[in-house]
C-alpha cells in the first residue's frame, strides 16, 4: 500500500500535519531575508574622493575644486584632481577634466549617508577598483547554498530530514550572528558562505517534509502557501531594512530568529531570478519601495501559477512563466534608462513570473523523483539552481561592457529553459513514486494501475475478517 493511500485511510490532514506545516514553513520567512540581504547590507551610496589631508578647502574653493565631473555633470566617484582647480568653472566641469591631471582616490572616499548610514561597501570601501568584491560576497553566499544543497541533501537521505533541519537552523543562527560582528571583509564572506549552506538545508528539508506528509490533492496548495511565505519574507525585509539601516544591526536581526526555530524543531520536522532581484538600485526608484513591490508582486503571480499548476498542469505552468519572464527581461534590455516606469514595470512582471516558476519548480521537482532518492534529487536540482545564482552576480558585471548585456543573457537563458521543459513528464494528479521501479512504470502509465492492484488483496482480506 502506498503511503498516500495510508494517509487517506487515516483521514488525510490531521492536527499533526497542521502543526508541522505551520512550524516548518516559518523559517522560510527569514531565509528570504537572507537571500535578498545583499540589496541592503551591500548597497552603494553616492560617493566621491576624499581630498588630500593637507587640503585647505576654504582657500581652494571648497570641495568641488578637487572633484572632476562625469558625463552627467556629477562629481566623479573614483578620481580627484592632483591640484585644486580654482577660478570660474567650465560648463559641467568638462573642460577642466580635459586639462587638469587626475589621480585615484588614494585617501579614501566620502559617502552620502542619508539613505544608508552604514553598509559593507562604506565600511570596507568596496568601490571603484574594489567594486567587484561586492558581487564576490554574494557569489560566495550562493556558493554556500550550492554546497549546502549537495551536502545536506545527502545527509537528509542518510540521517533523516528532522536532524538535518535542526542542524541547519542552528548553523544559520550562529553563522548569521557571527557575520554581524565580522571584523573584516574576509571573515564576513566566510560566515555568509556558511549561512548560504544553512539556507539550502532549511529550504530543501522544509519542502520535502511537508510534501511527504501531505495527501496528493493538497500538494499544490502547500507549494503555493510556501511560496507566499517566502514572498512575505521579502516584504518584511524592506520594513526591517528601513527600521535598521545599519548593516550590522540588520544582519543580526534576520539571524537571531533562527535560534528560536532551532529550539522548537523537536516539536516539528521542518539564475535569472537573482539576476533580476539582486539589482534593485538599477531601476532609478526608491530601493525600499522596489523591494516591497518585488515581494508584493509574488502574491498574485504565485496565485496565477497555482491555478495553472493545479488545474492545467505542472509543465505548462513552468513553460509559460519562464517564457514570459524571458520576454520581459529581453525587452527591458532595450528600454532607455530614463524610462524608469516602463523598466520597473517590466522588471516587476518578469520577477513575478520567475517567482511563480520557482514556486512551482519545488513542487514539480519533488514529484518527479521517487521517495528513496527524492531528497538527493531536490538537492541536485537546488545545486544547479545555485550554480545559476552564483554566476548571476558575475553576469551582472558584464554591464561594464554594455548595460544591456546582462538582460540579454538572463532573458535568453529563461526562454531556453522554457523550451527544455517540454522534455519533462507531467505529474498532475499522480501519486508520488516510492521506488525507482515506480518511475519506470510511470513512463508506461502503469504506476496507478500497479498500486490499485496492490490494494485489492488488502481490501479483500480486511473484508474477510469483518465477515
């Protein structure tokens, strides 16, 4: 008898499942904050070179005398004049730029702290020639998620979901808290790497536990509810970041709750996407507002994704969401930067489609693998997703070649993934396969027939005992 049939005989959904789902999903609220934390703790405020220590600003003609201008007439971020430029200014400072010698910011930078009082960028000067280190921090975090998917996916199949869930909650609590007190950038990256590993373990085990303990007809509902919790976490992050603008305080605030999640776990057993969601400063609007919009758009997007997933099929939902996301991203690559409203609309629509795709992907992947290797399969799928998320910040750096290059890369990959989805089988309404043999039978449409045959003797025997 299949485990799903046993659940049906026991009543389907009971108090145990209700409590488990509630408690297991809660940590996902804060894992969303960790995934998107880079937008705030590594935000780049407006900055310019610090003048030489010997500079007398009152005699030199104020700070502007040391700062060349860029093409938009704003103070350059990474250069300063070797000597102050006195006298009447040329229009936009362009003529002075061509005639006066400049040098890098050898004595540091002055930052505009009005929006971001403190970030890892301002604390460790991750600007100009060190700008790539900012993206490296996020790539290392995603590398941790990749390794965590492989390691904790394997351990969960060997040791059990509950033990690994408890371990990863504790690891994220400790690593996240230590990152908030990191004395330098290298140690910060090390603890963010460990945090990424933990996030993978928490996410995979939460999804797997809830899927395995719930009846077939509830899996799509459960997957959508899980996605909503993740989206709500993105909205919560915007509020937390606004209330806690200092990066160390924010890092601590999103990490400490995992100590509580760790404590109550004896009570419960618990590429394109990041390319769009991790570049909030590029849309020309308030970073706090766009974070809220990016989180809020997931709610209707995941509802539409749920309806298609539950009533049409898993495969059509994935194909449609990836295709539409790719189209939105590609169009955004050719829209001029000055049209911030259009670019923001396309980015929000594309991000919503990717969120719906990601939400359905967890459900779809879990249904494709048999129970004996499901966690390993989910781990492998998450591993490939993390490869994309590691590469994503690096792809964003191709904007230095041309601003449209990252959009073309992300859009083409999403559309290619939509086409590849055609090769996957449909799993709507089918029971979870328990063994590899069940998977082989499913390819010939024999799984339900075999399980029905196995149930007949059990029912007959039970009837004989009653008679």
